[in-house]
């Protein structure tokens, strides 16, 4: 586009930008976050209270169900809705912690590797390559066996899954950024390497980092669900969506709601987050390109 | 040498542009990037189009090729008469035939003008085949000849090479070769030498002149470099804020610039032959293209501004043979 | 002369090894980007460094700025060597030698406020309190023709010319004695260039700053530089006071360069020298005089023997066998 003084051209896809916030995904995400935070106030029952006489009741709109248990009950008579609401809590908490840990480590390694280059970069990038070849789920299972199941183990396992892709992408960003004159000029002005990385490089890669975070939420949630499904996640009776799917495994044809409902919840959340991340990237990236 | 060329030029206008108007229609408003541009180009003539960034010269070129960028740009008025026909009335399919064969363009950056994953032979043959049909393989001899014409040594070997194996100057020559395979009547060169070293630039300009002598095509040469204009162009048009403010034979415009902007611009360029203590500058900024004044667009920065300059836009007034300037001060009394 | 010299460069060389192979990289050649150059800059003076791509001017500026280590040779600032400096000594060097680069769109951190960008060199040397730094930033903004309140704005709110001025202000913050100007105006519009060059001259007159002006635009060099060096493929081919150089061009390459720089005066094509061929690769420069493959005046001697810089007129050094009878 020809440069016109003072006028900033619109983003390359004006239509998409005009679409504003994607309301449906944003609402879904908001609802789930609220569910997670206010679980004790929203859930009609305790998620772990069993009521064997009420076991395997279908959701209220199916014959045999009642409005007492809106989404039905599982094999132990526990209310599906309550478990779903509390399950959101665990899933989102794990997602947050794993993203912070994995993303954070990946960010730091990526920046250090990209900025210093040379042997340090080569070493770190070989580590990244190795991490990619590792069978992550197996490793998580191994961790669960050796360290015992629990929130900490789960977070560590998932972080290990994440950090490598963050590191690789962030290092790429830093390599591109290093070409910009202001990085060389920062050295000329007397900045230490640490200062350059923190003041000059970090703020300029934050956009990409944010987008990466949102795009990986889906990965993390599915990872948590998978690990819980396999029995390597949070031990029962704490509900997590993955665990709930696992519990309904043997009864898919008879009591389909036990697996399907948490499955739908996961799908909705991951879809919403991905769409939201898409929109976020459209809004943030073109600005980056303009700079 | 160039004076000889001048006398051999046959008459005949090959491109006539009248009142070309291309605006950007945005949420913010209408950006009048090209606002009533008129000029003519004869066979075998080089017309320079000079101006600073934002004046609209590149967009004029794109408008002529009808290759406007996406995002609200539309040519809403004017006529572009190429070889007797107004190409603004052509359909996209017709334009595809016209581009490359009647009117062609070379751009500034040799790095991005060529596709890095195809050999240059492939790219030249593609251009040839588009014009005359047939298979790329059969077009190779003509491609080799095209490279020879642009002074590339050992063209048989170069044909299989890739862009990254060539220097900037050589890439620009390949770009030039591709542009003229269709034997266009008009060649638009948008700052083709800006990215080249000066000694390479000189080689390239001489090449362009030679090709022009052979083909008698008209060249519209867009640049911001006055030295290049002085060397290459027969006539020059100076653009400011979407309009041509002065147009005339190069000698005349340089020796006696009639528009205050032209005068100020020429004065602000450091000269090889003089030492100066201070360079004269032009105060202020060009006007915003979405909020243009109703009168002369240079008025706010002009040392000679008068009331009538604010009231109405001066038309093009004759200041010499084939030399016009849009300024009230040169209007006939 | 020795106490009066600000920067002294002696026999500077920078060779980049050229490696082949990914796993076990072998050095198969050297890119001799800068190959034995020497020059001096006096306080408050401007030295113009001219040449085309591959001549080594960018590498020279990086060496002077201590962004790269030389392969051999010496650079002295105020009599002290500049390479191998660490800690406080390096910090002091950084406050004395600054830079303004070519591209106004990439010279400023888009996420930093302009005031913070300008004051950065003061912050890292703990020059003074936050308030003191703020005051100095205000001063600097005014000195380059901007307004004090613009310190709170971000780079994207400024035009190219204004950004270069911000870049200059941030270079001036630490009161340097030498500023490396790497094509400071070539990315700017023609009418803005004049403003920027005038500003640079004013600053020099006011603060007695020396400039190493790297440029390909000879006319700007004529306007700004006291001395001029012409480089070709890593070597200095001509070195003279600017006025002398422009009055009496001697080296064939300089002549070609001058004739290629098109004067804005139509019809002035005196003895135009058009060089044939491409610029040779710095990986494999021609033997003898590096210019001999394109030189219209080449003699047999030129392909075997490298010419040495000799003084052919007072202060006018040329490296060419044409002037070396004997």
C-alpha cells in the first residue's frame, strides 16, 4: 500500500477486524470461568456426595430423568451438573498453572536462545528437539507412577509437554526482532544483555506469546483430560472432566450422559478458546506487522 | 549520444491520461490519493514522475496498470487512453491481455520482484508463453535472447540460475527482460534503481535508454531522485498531494522551475558542485489527503502565498513551450 | 596531531570465516570485509565514508561502535584502545561513542515511550535521579526541534523525519564525542533530508561532536564532511579533505563513482565512466588491485601488485598505480 502521510491503513482484512469480539465463544469462556470460580455457590450438590439409590439417572429431558438432577447422575449417584461445575475448576486451574509454568519456561528459554545465539542457542535448541521426540503422555504416566498422582505432578507433566513449542516459536520471534536496529542501538547506548532482553525484546514478543497462550489452552485442557482419563491425573473422587469421561467408559451405550456431557463441555471450551485465540491473533498480529 | 536519439523519435502519443482520479474509500473518510492527474506520453519518450512519499506517484502507476491494492481503492474518474483505447473501460480479462503486452511495469525491489523458487529461465518463459502460447520449453531460445538483450553475459548458463544466485543489478535486468518480452508500448518503471548501487544504477539506466531506442516504447519513470530525472528523462511531472503541479521539458523545469514546490525541492537537494553552509528547507507538512484544502494544496507552506491561493485551486497555466505549472502567480494577468 | 586526534584507526582488519557443512563446519574461506584500513578523526570533525555495497563501510562502523571485534589492528579513542573493554571502561566508551542508523522505522523500540528511549543511556549509567534525567530528556527534545510533552508519546505517532530526530536525541543524551551516522538521511524524503542535515550540522557546531558519516550519497558527504574516505572491497582507495577530493578526483573508482552520481543538472554528462561488470565477491577479491577487473585504466601491473596509499598532493592519499611511478 502506498504510504500516505499521517494516515494509517486498515488491517489487511478489514472485514475480519470489523467483526469485533466473537461473542459466542467469549460468552462460553466467561460462563466456564464463572463456573470455576463460584463453584460452591452454583453447584446444587456436593460433587462427591454419593447417593446410590439415585445412581445412573438420565438428564431431565430424557425419560426417566427428573429435575432433581438436571444433568443426571453417575454410577455412584453423584450429580452430574455439580461434578461438571467443580470439574471446570480443576480443569481451568490446571490449565492456568501448566500454561504459566510451561509457557513461562518456554518463553525464557526461547528469548535466551534467540538473543545469545551461538553455542548456547544450539544447545538449547537441541534440548527442544529432544523434548519434541519424547512421548509426552508416556512420560506423564511415568511421572504419575513415580511421584504419585496429584495436582503438582499433573501440572509438571503438562508443562513439560508445552515448553518446547513455546521455546521454538519465541526463539524464532527473537531472531526476527534482533534484526531491528533498536536492538543493536540498545547495545550502543550501553544496555546490558539482561536489560535488552527484558526491556527491548520481551515487550515486543508479548503479543505472540499471548496468542500462543490462548492457542495452547485447548491443548492443555485436552492433555489434562487425557491424563486423567488414563488415570495419571488428579485422583478420584475430585471430579475433572477427563476423569468423568473415563468413568462413563463402560456404559457409553446405556448411560451415555456420563461420558458425553463432560466431553461436550471440553469440546465447547476448546472450540471457544481457539476461536477467541484466532480473533486475538487477527487483532494483534497485523499491528505487529505494521510496526 | 542522447541528442541523436532525440531527433530520431517519431511523433505520436502512445499514452494519454486525463483527469485520473483514484481515491481510497475508508471508514475514516475518503483519501484522495490521486486527484485529477493528466499527462501524455509519446513514443520513445521518457517522462519522469517525481514527488515525495505520499504524493500519489506509485498509486498513479498502479492505477494505470489497473492493479489497485485491496482495501477500498477505486479509480472513480478519468480516462487512460492507451493505443487509442480507454483501458478504464476494459474488463478484467481484457486487462490481463493488455498488461504485459501493451503496458508493462518494473518495480523497485529486485528481491521481491522475482519468485525465489523458480529459475529465472522459467519465469521469463512463463511471460513469453503467456503472450504467444505454446510450451515453456519452446520459449527457451527467446528467453536466452531476452537475457542477451539486457546485457547479461553467458545467458545460456544464467537461464538455469535462481534469483538468489544473482546480484541486485542483474536481477533488475531480468525483471526488465521479463517486462519487455511482450514488446509493450508503455513501460512504467517505479523507482527501479533506488535499491541499486550508483555505479550499477548508471549501467542500468543506460540499458533502459538503449532498450527504449530499440523499441521506441514510452517510459514513465517514477523516482524521487532528481539526478536520475536529469539523466534519464525528456520531460518531467512533479506531483504534490495527489496532483501534478508542474510538467515540462526537463531542462526547462530544472533551470527555471515555475512552481514554488518544485523550486523549493530542487533547492533543498545538496549539489555535487557547490558547497553550501545551510540547505534551504520547506517548512511544514503536506496536507492530509482526506482533508484537502479547497485552494492550492501547497499554500500553507508556500513563501509566496496570497489570498487567491486559499480561495481556489489554480488550474494548469502555460509557462513555456509544453510547460505548465499549477500556480496563481504564473497565471496570465 | 596525536593529542588532537579523537579516533585513530590503524591497520584495521575484519575477516569473517566462511564455513561449509552443518555438523562439522570447515572454514573454507574468509570474507575480508575490512582489509587493512587506517584513518583518524579530529574532535568536532566529520569524516565521510563512501562506497557501494560490499565495500566494508558498514563493518567499519560496527567495529568503531564496538559491536564487533576486529580480526587485527587497533582502534584508539582519545589514545585508549577500545576493544577488550569490560565493565566501567566499556560503559564509559559507550557514553562517548554513539550512533544513528539509517532506518527510522526500526531504530526505535515501538513499545517504549519516546522519553524513555531518549533517556535510556542515562538510566543505564545511573547518570542522575529520575527527575534529572527527565529534565535532560526535555532539553534534548527541544534541541532537536520537538516538543517536550512529546516524551510521553510512542514512536508510531511520529513521521520518519521526526523519528530520526528522536534517534539523534537519544544518541546525544550521554554527550558523546563521536557519533557514527550510518546513512542517516537516505530513508527520508528529499525535503526532510535538508532539515535533518542542517540539524546535524547545528548540533555539531554547538556540542563539538565528531561524526563518522557513512553514506553513499556523495552530495550529502560534500555538504557535511571535512574529510572523505572512499572504500572499495574492504580497502581505502582514496582519502582526502572533502574539498580537495571534489576538486581533484584521482582514483579511477572514485571518478566512476562521481560520474555515476547524477547531478541534478540535465546535460551535464562530462566524462562519464560506466563501469563494466559486477562488483566482485568479497569472498574472492581480485588479486593485485581489487579494482583492476573493472578499471578502465588497468595496466598489467595492476593484476599482480596491490597499490599502497600514497600522498599525491598535500593530505591527499590515493592507492593506485597510475600515481605511483617508481
